[in-house]
C-alpha cells in the first residue's frame, strides 16, 4: 500500500468519519421503521403461539396422556400404575385442578398381582399464587371410594413402602389441604410381622358447625378385638402453612385405649408433631400391634406423657403413671432410621410391688386383696396356685424380640415384698439382633445384695436363657422369720451362687431343661441350741431346751450346700451343716421341672447322748409349700430293736438302741469353703 505523510493520513481519516456520520443521520428513520416492523411481526407470532397453545389446552383430549403418565409413574414407583378412566384438567385458573378416574397402583412383585391402592375418582386442586412464595397449598383433595389393601410379610416387606431397595422410607409429608374429603374409603391391613389384621372404613369431610373442621374415623378389628379410630382436627378452610394445626385422637382396641391431643407444626406434615398422650389397658404387650414395639408383659397400666416426633425419631418425655401397684416415671426414645426400631429408656419407680415383676416373665401378680391384675392374669394366678407352681408356661414370642433393638436402665428406690427383705433394685439391659442381655441385675438387701447377669438368646428356634446370680454379704437372720422374742433361730453370713442355662420358650420350660450348679455357704454363725440338738434327734436335750424356753445359742462352724444341675434337676453333691453339738450331713434334689424338693438330713452328736432317735429330718413337697418332717422308718426300726432287747434282756437293755456315744467330729470347714470358692461362690 502507498505511504502518505502523517498529516495527510490524519486528514483523510477525519473526512471518512464525517461521511459515516452523515450517512447514519440519513438512514436512522428507515432503521427505526424496520425495527418496529420486526417487533410487530415477532409479537404477533408470539401471540399466535400463545393463542394456539391456549386453544390446544382447551380442546386437547387429556385422555391421550393416560398412557404416558401411567408409564412414567410405573417407572418411578417400580410397580404398575394404571389410569383406567377419564383424565381431565382445568389449567387456566388461579386454582388449577385435575381429575383422574379409575386410578390404581399395583402390588410389588413379591406380594402377587393384587392392587395396593384403587381410587374411583381423585380430584386435586392447587392454589397458584402461593407457589411464587415457595408454598404448596391444595385447595381441595377429594377421594371417592378409595380402597387401600396394605400388607407386610414376616420378612418386613410392606406394600405401602415405595422406597427403593436399601433406602429407608420417609414419613408422610403432605402440603397444607384446605378441603380434604374421603368418601366411602376402605382400609385393609394384614401385617404378619405384628400379627395385625384390620378391616375398616375411612371417611373424611369438612365438618359444619362445632369445634372440629376435619374428622377421620375407622372401625374394624385388631387381633380379634374391636378396633376404633377417631381423629378430629381444626378447621381447614383457612389453614396456614406457618401455623400449627391442632388435632386430637382416640384409639381403642379391646380394653386398650390411647388418647392424644396435640398439633402438627406444619399442617399435614406427619413427620413432625407434638401431643399429650394417655394410654391405659390390661397389658403393655398388647400395644405391639399399634406401635411395633416388643414391650414386656405387665399388669394393668395407666401412663401419660408428651410424645414428640421429629422425622424418624420419637420421644416420650415426662412419662408417668402406674403399672399394677407400682409407680413408673422416666423417658423413652425410639429411632426408626434403621430396619429395626431402636428403643432407649431411662425408667424409675419410687416403690415397686414385687408381685408386678411376675408378669414380665409371663406370670401373674398375686391376686390377693388389693392387688391389681387383669382378668387373664387372675385366671393364670388361680391355675398356678391350684398346681402349687411358681414358673409360668406363657410362650415367648421370639419374633417380637427379634423385631427391635433396645437399651434400658431401671431403678426402684424401694420394694414392697412381704416375705423378703428387699430394699431396692436396678437393672441395665441391651437388646440387639434378638439377643437380650441384662448385664446388671441387682436386688439390694439390708446387708449385701442378690446380683448378677441374665441373658436371653432369641436367635435360635428355641430360645436359650443364661442366669448367673450371686448372693453376697447377706445375713441369715434377715432372711428367716424371727422366732420368739423377735430373735431368728439361725444367724450368720450367707453367700451363694446360682448359675443355670436352659433352652425353652417359657420360663417353666427353660428351668425344666436347665444345666448348671447352685451353691450356698454359711462361713460361720449361730443357731438356737434346741434346734441344733433336734437336727440329731436328741430327744432328751432338744425337747428339754424347747420345753424350758431356753434361748441359748450354739455355734455354726459352717454350712455348705452344693448342687449340680442336669435336665432340670439340681442334685446335691454335698450338704454339710456343722454346729457345735451336732454334725449334719444331707442329700437330696430340687426338681425345677416338677417344682418339687426332696431333702434328707442326718445329724450325729459330737458328745454322748442318752436318747437319740435315728430318724433323719426331711424337707419335701412343692417348692412353694414344702413340709418338714421326720423319716419314720429309721425310728421304727430303732424302736423294734428296743422291744426285742427288752424281751430277751433286762429292761435297762431296752435303752441301748437310743444311746449314742457321740463320736462325730468337726467337719473340715476350711476345705469345704475353699471348694465352694473354687466352684465360684464368693464366700466371705
């Protein structure tokens, strides 16, 4: 290109700029007119599109979308969704609505070819403006003749669970509904895991007049008992998503009743609520069908507290009330984020009636005057009394034990036990995957305690119970009834241990199959001299001391009883009762299956005695009511020998069979106690 001097180049550039500005001023009106024409064409085209879309939506046959909508929903839910009837929509409104006829949702594959939900007609109407503020409000939700058939199998699979495999289902969280109508609803529930069968009707409508604006009712049966559900809520017409929605409920299943009064912080968000709860009934275990929690058997109860739900966490705070004749307070927490609910509890009783504990093991409390028991428990108590039995035969439901995990602590400040000097109790246990482990079970005494560990393994088909309890630093005089003058006939330290393992689905069957051992040791003590002499059937001295009301004491050098258990029978390997004047040796057994005992104790004096009957002392009969007696065979034989000698010899010779030279020696107490220690008894 040619090169121009600098000044000439600047001059030419200025001339070009002036020419361009003049050309732009000349063309500006034409450009503006072209822009207007293009804008008018674009606006017209957009209006035509909007008009065409509106006409399309007004004239469109919505039934053409039934197939695509059903296919999309089926893919999302993993089961067949069918829209068999007409589909209609009214989109051009501040409250757009849609109506579906003949909607059905099938069962999952494992449940067969049934229908989980069938709705003859479903209408949904939404408020449009609140959506711009991030709120969803349904003006109307109406279901005509809906039928829900829900089932859960023994493995825990539920047809109402629409979550993907391995994912936990979320709580129901519906938007606020101003008008909620259910007409002619039916609900059927079959729950193999809870043993629950329910068939009832459901109706919901806006109540005109009165305090309630919403009512939900259901009637049916629960495990063979009449079931009734009543729920009432506040007015829905002006429901506000930012204000709590009040409601109250009344649930009855036979003699069990649960009432609640509370509120949802956000209307129809069932994942969050708080309510004041009251429950009463004959047995807490009967709440399993309603709660899914494997609660223990109890006497009749009445409890109240504040129930709060936050997602998958339930809390029962300020728990208070009574179980039978015992008070109960504390708090509970249930976590349902995992496959099995996890219950944690911290409970306390100011006063525990020991009779009420019997129900925890399937038994019955005493049905004497003033005792609280259900009709079924009274019948069981009468049967056990008639059979003179202690251990109940109620079968443990292992499926319930396997259905949840738990962690519990309990303490009783005082215990009402007329025949036992119990002061208090505390228990700490865990339940995990069908294994219940009470790591700490303690019953405190005025001195010492009866404490140890009890476990129940419900994982096998036949549950296995392990019991290892120790008696430490106890005193005989506190366990035995006092004699004349308020003095117990026997005093001294008492220690022992019971260690048993048995398989069985009831307390009775577990003990009837028990293996293990039991030990009792009295390292030293005292006994009323009259009773010590009678152990050896020393007639002259023993009766003489009794007749003169002699309260003198004789030393107890030691007493040891050791039993080995096999197939429910505890047989004595050694029974030694060594007092100052008499050495007693015994034998016998405790049959836990038949609940009977049979003992025989021979006494040998350590000094010469004028008249001694060779008749061992016996203790036999039902465990609850044994009888103390004398084995007559030995005394009869001894008497027969005396008669014979009286015939063939001088009359004084008849006394010879009753004379005892007193050759018995002291027992080796040190060795016996050492052996007891070796076997596991914590002797002092």
